[in-house]
């Protein structure tokens, strides 16, 4: 202690770092920095965990996509093979049936070599013609109905128009060439003459 003009003075310094009331402030700062570091570490861990989960999900989805793509590719190849087989064997079946008709043509040709009776030739021709029609019908060929029907551009092609009062307008008067379809698919439209108003 110092005596100055009769007064006792103690050595007190306001900026003493060892002062008791300064300790909590230092501790709080250090604790705050530690808390921030912990929070950062926790966030990084959580972020890494989230990234790992996302990577796992991505890998899983990617594997599913690869399997689906492979399955689809196999399905496409099977469909192509089936289509080729249908075309090949469908044509094979049609040709077998038409070969039977060829046989009948050849038999008829031999049988008619020395025939002079026109009726017998006509009957043979009609018989083979009937067989051709029946064979084609078994293969799915259908004749498009036209004569007397209302003109339908989906099935008929008008190549002539005749003004008449004998038939109602837009009615097919006669068929110039038959049309054919297979199921709903038109293979060839019927060429027709259509009635128009006079």
C-alpha cells in the first residue's frame, strides 16, 4: 500500500486480465467457439450422412433403371423375333394353301387338253375360282361391300359420278373393281361409280 498525502491507496488496475469478473467472459468466448466447432462438425456429419443416403438411393434407382432398360431391350428383341416369325410363317401358310390351288390348275389343264366342250372348261374354271376365294377368305381376306351402299371414302374410291334420279345421291351405282380388307385394315378400296343429283 502507498501513502499519498495521508491517504492509503491500494494497487488496483481496471484492466487486470486476472480480475475475477473477467473470467466468465473469456470462458464464454471459448465455449462459444467450441460450440460453433461442434455445430460445424455435427452439420458436416449430418451432411455426409444425408449425402450417403442420397448416394444409396441414387445407386438403387440406377440399378433399377439398368434392369428395366435390359428387360425392355430383351422384350423389344422378342417382339421383333415374333414379328419376323409371324411374317415368315404367315406367308408360308398362305403359300401352302395357294400351292393346293396351283395343283388344281395343273390338274385342270391336263384334263382339258383334249376337251372341246366349252361348258366343261367353264365349270372347271368356276370350281378353281371358288377354291381361290375360299382359300383367301380362310386367310382373312374380305370383299368390301359397295354396290347399292352409301359411298364411304374409307372403303370406296369414286372414279366416276353419274347424275341420276334412279338412285339416291351418294349411292354406289356399280363397282368397277372390287375392294378388299383384312379385318379393319383396307387392303384395296373398291373403285366405284357414285350417283349424283341431276
